[in-house]
C-alpha cells in the first residue's frame, strides 16, 4: 500500500462502526487501515486487468 495523502469521509451505522472497531485489533490494524485494506482488495478484484492507476 502506498502512502495516503488525501481523505474521504462517509457515514456508517453505530453497529457497523462497532464491528469495525472489534475487527481491527484482531488483525492488528487501525480501523482506517482495515477499511483501506478491504477497499483496495475489492478494487483489485473488480478492476479490469491493466487499468489500475499508476501513482
């Protein structure tokens, strides 16, 4: 994963936040890092081959 330099915000339910906060320490991650990991894995899975933007 590359260094992040921008922010994104979104709302979730209290229950969803609690689930994230419970899972993050199980993976020895911060909540924000867990979210980033999951989203990157999703995009890697659905993006057509060779279309990933280069930094």
